[in-house]
C-alpha cells in the first residue's frame, strides 16, 4: 500500500480559513518543537493519532484535513486542562518522531491519510 510522506507548514494551516471552519478558534496556540515560546507552566503531554479518508483528494488536501482534526483534538485537550497552548509539538507517525520548527509530517495513501502529533499542554505568556 502507498504511504507517501508529505510535509506541510503548520502555521499556514493554523492561519487558514479551513482551520477556522474546523473550529480552530485561536484560543489555544500551537508551537512546534524548536519554536521560541515562554512557558509558565507545563500541564502534561498528549499524543493524537488521526486518520481520514483520502479517496478523491490530493495528498496535500487529505493531509491538511487530517492535520486539522489532530489540532482540534489538541485544542480540546488544552482547554480541558486550562492550557492556552500546545508546545514542543512533534510529528509522531508510527511512534517515530519528526521535529521541525515549521512543518508537520503526514502520510498519505490511496485510501487513508494520517497525522500523529505529540505535544505538551502549557500556559504561556
């Protein structure tokens, strides 16, 4: 089965209209590992592993769609813990860490696309 690695900009995705439409409301900020951020308090780590139907979508489109689902899960987790950010985010596909200060990693196939993100809930300034 095809499992094509795709890298895309997290910031572009978070700032997109699609993110707003998916309920990414700006109340929780997202920082990839390596991005500067002033953490006041760490509130636990979490992993989200999302898959989506990739049929009839380009790899890029399927990856954006499933990444929004992963970000929404992290946003909801942050809110439930009283956090206003998720920091040190790394891609965690099949438990392999991929660190980038700009991009997340997605794997796209003929049927499914998947994004796994690992991050730390935090209160930031």
